[in-house]
C-alpha cells in the first residue's frame, strides 16, 4: 500500500485524499543525528531524520551505489518542484 506525507499532499494539492503521516510531526520526536524509517511514495524517500543541527532531512536510496543520499525537506520540495 502506498504511503504519502502531508507535505506531499499539500504540495500536490491532493489534501482531499488525505495522507498517512506528517513529516514535521514524525521529526519532532527524532533526536539530532538519528532517523526513523518512513516511506513517502510521492516524494520517494525512505526515512525521516535530523542532522546535527536539528534540521529535518530525508533519505533517498542511491540506485547506483545503494547508499543513502540525504536532502533537507526544503531541498526535496524544491527539487520536486523543478521536476514538474
């Protein structure tokens, strides 16, 4: 079953279908330097975390290296915006 974040639903203007989780609410309980597994099919990330400065970061699996690439929530929205 596909899961979508509130932020993706707001960006994509699909609030009427709802969302499964709110990135900011999830991140509230994460300590800096840690992450929690959450998948957002809309944005395509596989984890929500915080960097050492408590900024929200999202993990994306690098298809070439199978490593994680981290982007800020703002960068994710900006990148997503540029794709459409």
